[in-house]
């Protein structure tokens, strides 16, 4: 009997339940970069802009747009890992 099945039996739980948070975490990490990219596009081309974070009569790159761009770039790591493993038959659930 494997150690993971022993732990699942002692805890009285189903063996697939502990994997759920890990799978959800992987999906959320993949959702971050596209979400920030969408928010960047909406901020850049949206109506009225962000009055709190940008100065009046400033450039469109003076407010939230650069922040969302940087956040999108910083969260590209999971996508790059997924694309680098794609040739070896990788899947999101790992």
C-alpha cells in the first residue's frame, strides 16, 4: 500500500481530494496573465480612463496601463513552463 493511500485512509477522506487545491492553483496561475492583459487593454482603451491613478491631460501610459502590463509580464511564468513542456506531452493537471 502506498504512503498516500495510507494517509487518505487514516484521514477518512477520498484520495483525490488533496489534489484539488493543487489543480485549482495551477488553473488560477494560468488565469492571471490573460486577466491582467485584458485589464490593461480595458484601461488603455476604456472610457474616461482612471481618474484616481492618472493625472489629467497625461499620457495613456501614466496610470494603470503600465502597472497591468508589468503584472501580466510577471505572471507569464506558468504559461512559459506549460509551453516549454508542451512538446513532452504535458497537461495542466500534471
